[in-house]
């Protein structure tokens, strides 16, 4: 009885502590690994000459992200549902703005950033967030029409085509894949007619194949991925070095800070290829820990969603599961790219890689998750949201 | 909220019915499978592909650095350096790590390296290469200025360059090293192992910009080469080369060689050849100049061979220096043995002094071929002198079983047998004090090596007395006299074999002698190849060079004169040339 009474007195507004700790753990690992992976570049770069250059910015982004997350947490999920259309519209406007020369900044041939003096905003990251908000609302709103191709499916399809068109103009193929997966995943969970879904899936795969084959730049990446050892100093350079990092890691890694690949061999070691550095320094054990943490996070997101579902809170349910799909698929894409399972895309590892917009939006997404859970707990205990 | 809370009228459309747990499980299953695929792939990379990936990694980061051992110094017997290594720098570039060089910097680089900007641009054009030599072996100061230009991707590397202070004087003796630092000729080649030392090794991981990250194996430090002290005396070497060169020029000869041996220890005090070359600058080096003739070339020694059959006859007590012999021409089968300046009879001393073919051959024919072969073989004809010098000739002495009598006769005066100058000079060591044949050595010895007793000391003394008459009035080599010293020697003039027959106008002029004759210290052997400046007789073409080298060497070594009263040289210019038999 003591146990029961103890539970009764626990604060009823508690966060999901395990989830919060898992996120804190990922962020801590991120701080250490971004520093480890960026130290050589930061120190050698003539423009910075400061080994803490990336770490300091990373800490700053994380702080901003936690602030934004705190803000997001304050809004009830109903707020997002009410403003879903507006959020999606803001995302679309930003995607259009970034394409305008003078506003959008070009890095490595892609126009993906809007320069805000102190900080480069990446609209595609905002679009991922907006897609979760909007797709969940759409699915709930149109749930009674989801068996209909014309009424249930066509509006969302048109919205997604617009997003796809804008993302491909940047181009940001990786973001497109994530956005599409989130949208289709939420539609699927929301109960879309299976025939429509299958048709959509076939169309999506066809479109992806066509996009790859018709673009020399993407085709090159795919070919480099098929056999990185065919041209390890050209097309396969980055991937071959990433694979070497995995191989060097063995069971327990070469030890923190001892990665050789991060010493100018592996490009983007602190952003898209941070997993390779983790693999090299912590080996298979490190990979299992990281993948395990993400798996737990995703499973938790779906659990929160199912709890909401049991409470007949359909929108928060889809919101939580949408966040789960987002994190899950992006983790898979990123680590898959690092390991040579998938062609190079230019996606960060959520909550881990260096990158301001991604970090802020990922933290905003987990704030949504925590908010849904918090609301679930309150409702279960009979409080109002 | 409006969408789901109020729409009760069409139950099938309720989200509650559409959002089935089955679909959630389905999505979770897909994500789970994808995550398991990641773990599976990690296992594959770390188990199946691990060796391959580790090797690929090592091929990219792991570098074995050579820690170059400093090559040993070669010195003469008194420590004077004859070959040493000085540090130089090599400029190299890694085009793969370079950005395009601004034209002004490129011009400056070209000016410093004394290359054309186009040449440099061409060398840097292959942007995949990570190592290109721009210029090798330049001075450290210049290298410092090149690196000081601050062009990324251009670096210097320390190397050693071999320097030979004595240049052409010791060229054949010392030899030289190739670009790889390995000995190619001469002592540099012969003693490669000792001089080279052992390069050290460091295995490191390097980052992509070439910085060393860490050592991945124990550092093997280099073992420097040892100092090699030669038996050469550089003062005598200079003298010998200078006099030889003068003799070759004066006699318009094709080539010449000289060897100075210490008659007591068998050490080589000097060895020189003309023509020579500058080992510090071998840009145009033809094989003719590069040949170490004194050791490699073999020739028929002519009359310089005669002391050996005579010594054999005296040793066997078949004759004494004063035994009179019939020296009229005589027939062996269809061939006649004759002297150009024939005399009906001579004593053995005169046979040496006048270099009589008839007398020498008659003494040789007192012995069966086998005995004569054994003696020639014992003094080292037909076998390598074991000097350790690369490519040394062993000469040619045919097996006695195939000797015909006329051949045995001609071999007594140096035809039908060929030797190198080194072999010939060494053979003369039996005429020093104790009648021992000494091994020759190019490295300094701390005492004489044990020799091989071939003739009695008394025989050796008698031979020297007879050979002293060669440089005295009436001898064939009066020009080989040395002021204050008695010189025992023998001249030789041999026709050269050209395509199997003896040429009428190609000769080798030789003089081999010992001094002081009463207690020999030095043996000097001089060969002048194809003299065309008038006389070609050994006494005339090689004698003066011998005299100058012998006189200078004895003075350098501070040898006490054994004929202090002999303070005038015979006026050789007035005297008729006493020509030996060819």
C-alpha cells in the first residue's frame, strides 16, 4: 500500500521523465561528439582558428532549441490543430522565399538556407515540422472521407506536390523523402483506404526513381553509393571514408577523440556523417547504444500516440506518431547513408548532428511529444488540458 | 476538435474506427525492421568487411617513414675525408592538396628553383597525385626560401648528398653513389653494407593534410654507416694522379694507370687512372672514363714478366746472377726466339738489364710446364687478387696441360698470359725483403697480413740487385732513377692484341719497381696505354712517371735514402735509348 500511496502523491503534471532523460542523454552525446568531430576542422580553418568554434555554435543552437521547445510545450495541442493550415502556409512561404536569389543562400550548389545575419534558417526543417502538424490535422479533419480518392486524398496530394516541387527546386531531395514519408505515414495511420495508399506508394517510388535517373547530380550520388570502391577518390570518396570509419571502430571503437577519419579525410564529419565518427570512436557498442536510444524514442512516441488514441484524442495521437515517424525515418536515412545502405542525401542525424535549424526543429518536435504525453496524463487524472 | 467530436452521424467515418492499432503495429514493425537493418549492416561492416575496411584505412592513413641513416665517411689512412655526406633539401609538391598558384608566386618559385614556370605548372598539373619532385638536392638555404613563399602543398624533405673532396683524383678508387644513395662503383659499392648503415623506420598515422597523428609501431632508429678508413694516403694519391696525367698527356696516350703499394704490408697507398671524371658532377660520364683500369683491365705484361722465370731459376739454384748463357736466337719447332739487339751470350744480370727474350725463355724452359704454371699461379696470375674491389680482373693463365713449348717460352717474357696492373704490382711483393707474396688491401691495416713464402729472402735480394741494373747506365729504364735511392725495377713494352693478332703500332708501356732497393718500402707500377708521342718503350713512357711518383712518395713517407751518395742522376737525354725486346 505504501507503493500505491507514494504514486498518488507524485506530481500530477510530471513530464515523461524517461523520455526527457533519453533526450538529455542524446543531447549530451551530441555535444561531445560534435566537438570531437569538428575540433580538427575548427582548429585548422583559417577563418576560425578556434577549436571550440563549432562546439560553441552547437551549444548556442541547442540552447535556442531548448528555449523554442519550452515555448512549444506551453501551447496545447489544440492550438496546433487550430492553426495547422497557417503553420503549413508559413512553411510553404519560407520554401518559396528560399528560392529567391538574394534571400536564399547557396552552399555546395543547393539553395537551402535563408541568411538571418546571426543564423542560417533552413526552411525544409520547418517544413518537416509543419507537415506533421498539418498532415495530422488533415487526416483527423477528413477522416470520414479518407476512403475517397477525390475528396479524401486529392487535396493532401496537391499540397504535397507543391511541397515536393519547391523542395526539388532547392534541391533538397533528402528533406523531400522525409516530408513524404511523414505525410504518407500519418495518412496510413489515420486510416486511408489501402488501395489509395498502395497506388500512392507505387507512384511515389516511380517518382523517386525518375527523379534520380533524370538528374545527373543524383545519379552520380546513387552510383557512388552502389560501389564506393569503384572510384574511392572521386564519386565514392565520402562513403568509402565513412565505411572505413565503421570498419576501424570494431567492437568498442578506437576511443573518444581518436578517430582518424575526422582529421580531414571524412567530409561533413560533424554534420551528416557524425555517425561514422561515433562508430569509429565507440565501435559496435556505440552504434547499438545510439540506434537503441533512437529506437526507444520512436517506440515511446508511438506509445504516447496510442495512449492518446485510447483517450480518443485523435489529433494528439497522430501528432505524436508523426513525430515518431519523422525521427525514426530520418535516423534510418542518416545512419543508412553513413553505412552505405542508402545513397547520400544530405540529412542530419536528429538531435545529434551539428546544424542550427535541424536542432531547433527537432527539439520543437520532441516538445510536441512531451506535450501530448503531458496532456494524456492530465486527462487520465481528470484534469483539463 | 470540430472534426472528430461532433461527427456522430456517419459512424464508419469515425477516426476511432479507422485509426486501428493494427496499422500502428504495422508502422512500428516497418520502423523496427529498418532499425534492425542498421544493426545488421553494422555487424556486416564490422565482421565481414572489417579486414577489407581496415586495410583500406591503413592504405590511406598509415605511412612508413624512412629515417635515413647517414652514410659513413670514407677517409684516407690519415683521416682525410675522401667521401662524405652533406645534408641537402629536396622540394616536393602534392598537387592534390594545392589550390591554383597565383602567377606571381609561380614565377617567384620558378626563379628560385631555376626552372621555367611552364615546367612547374606541368609538374603540378595532375591534381590526383600526392607526391611530385620539383627539384632534388638543393641547398638548405634555398629550400628555406622556397618554403618561405608559403605556397600550400609545397614542402621540403631532407636528403643527403655525397660529396667527394678529392674529385677526379680518387674517382675510380672511391666510386660514387646513385640517386638512391647506394654505392654504384668503387669502394662505395664494395663496402656498401658497411657504409650504408641501416635506415630507421617509423610507422605513423597521418591526417589528410600530412600531419603525423601518432606512431603505430615502435620507432626503429637509424643506424648510421661506419667510417671506412682506406689504406690510401691522399698525398701520394694526389701525386700519383698528377704524374700519371702528365705522363699520359706527354706521350699522347689513350689511358694510363698507376698503383702504389706498401711493399711491407701489401696496402694500396694510391691507385689512379687517366682519363678520370669528377664524381661530384657526373653529367657526361662515358664508360671509358668510368673504368677503373688498374683493377678491371687486363693486358699482356711483356717484359715486366721476366723477373719471375729468372727468380724461379735462381730459387731452384739452376742459375746464379752471374751464370753466363747462350743468348743467340734459337728455334722451337717452326718459331724462332730472338732478341732485336742480339748478343751471343749474356750473364743472368745482363739478361734482366737488357731484357733478353732468349735468356728469359731459356730459363723458363729449364722447368716442366707444370712447375712454371705452379709458380705463376702462386704469384697470383690467373686468379683474382681478392682485393674486394668490384669487377677485379683475374687475368688469364691457361692450364699447363695445353702449353706448347713455344708458348711456355713466350710466357716467360709476358705474352700469352694476361694480368691486371694490380695483379702485377702485387706479384712484385715477392721481391721485397723476405720473398713473401702479400695480400693486397684497400683498407688500412694495423700490421702486415701473413704472406705466402714463395722465394728465399736471398733470392729476393739477388733479384733486386739484378733489377737495380735496369735503371743504371746500360739498362732499359734509366729514366726511372730516383735521386738518393736505389731503384730495382723492370720495364715492359707489350704489343697489344687487336682482334687476335699483335698490332704493330699499339703498345702498352710499363714500369714496375721497388725502392729503396736495399730494404724495399714501396712498389710502384705504372702503365701507359697506347702512347703515340714518339717512343712507346716502357722505360721511356712509364719510367719518368714512376721516378717522380716513387721519389715523391718516399719523401712524403720520410723514407731514409739508401744511396745518399747517389746525388746525381744519369743524364738520360744524352744517352741512346736502350730498347727492350717487345
